[in-house]
C-alpha cells in the first residue's frame, strides 16, 4: 500500500513555486501498547463519560471548555472553534533563512520527507536543495495544517529535502531554570585530556541499526512465548544493573578515566581513610621446657 501524503501543496521562494508532497519520516514501530482487559470475561475495558455527583452522561451534552482559573471555565462550541481555524492555503512560503547551528535541538519536534510532486517540479526542487546545502542554511516558514499553524524548517537531506516541525518559544522550558545551580569551576586539565582521549577512542559513525530497545525486545519475546503457552504465565529473565554505591564509596575520577582509556575494568572504590592500626605487641618467646 502506497504511503499517504501528510500534505500536498507548493513551496514558494519569491516568485518560484515548487509543487511538493510531504510524508511522515518516522513511525511508532518500536512502541508497545497494551489494552486493559477484564480477566474473567477476556473482553476489553471501555470507559464511560461521567460527571462527579451526577454519574454517566450523554456525549451530546459535552462541550469544550478552557480553564481560566481553578474551577472556572470558558465554554466554546464547535462553531466558535471552527471559525478561527486557519484555511490551508496549500503554500509554504520560505520567509527567512538561518544558519543550521542557530536552531537549538530542543526546538525540533517531528521530521517529514519532502518530495517533488512531478518531473516538472524536480529541476526547481534540486536547485533549492543544492542552494541550501552550499549556503549551509535552513529555510523557515509557517504551514497551515488541519486548521492550525506550524513553524517549520526546510533543510537538505541526502538526495532530498526534510521538513522539520519546530516548537514555538513558549513550548520550550528555559534551560537556565535547570542549570543555574551548576558551578563555574574549570575542569582539571589532566582529567579533561583523559576524557577527550576516551571520547576519541569510542568515536565512530552513527548507525541507528546498531541500537535496540531491549525492553521492547523482551516484551515481544514474552508475548510470543505466552501465545505458544496458551495463557500460562511466562516470566522473562532480565539482568538487573548493579546498584550504585553511595556514601563513602567514591570512585576516583582520575583512576576511572585512566582505566577506561586503557580498556581495563572499573577501579575499586576508594573508601574514607582509616587511622593506621596499632602495631601488635611483640610476641614473647615460648618458655623453655624444664628438663
């Protein structure tokens, strides 16, 4: 079955319009979802709409409300909400171009593949792709989809273009709220050199296929075993990580980094220094036996 386009329209750069189609670049294949089941009957559990003090209600009596203060709501009907939805103009106009590094990773939300709609659009598509690549820029614009406006960035990706949906400023927490208590101390030069050596030793090309979600793999094995066991309980053996030691068992950072660079096992924990033990009293020579 052919993939369904998320959006069809045109990218506009000044007087140039490029017909394109946009497709989802990601999928939720790795996720495991469960349904709640009523064990005696084996049927799925359904949820009923209820109101405190009233009980079950008719879904026709439900409207949308926005909480302005604790317990106070402004009620909106569907016609009022539909009236403010943006009309999809089927046009993504590139309004600004910025350096790639200027957009923090926190703002990237979801990627989409952008492909030319036909052969006639391919020439202008390639020109835009290569211009973005040579200038090392990304194009910014706003796209109206399903009545709402999304901030998006367009950048080259291999032989094509990728459109990244971006978060707006009020959707990202300020980093300063979390990092303000971290000190300004400069790291020890020797420790920094060892850390850089370790990073260089473990550096390589990224391949997502090298990594697996071990939890999902284990759940799938349990499901497969239980399906064969016809309802019997199956427990999966999972190795637990060693508990992190606390208190006085502090790993010496220099020793740990050196051992990591040399490929050795983790050095033993160093404990708080104890006062030197008292020397044992000299043993007396054994008494000679009497004749």
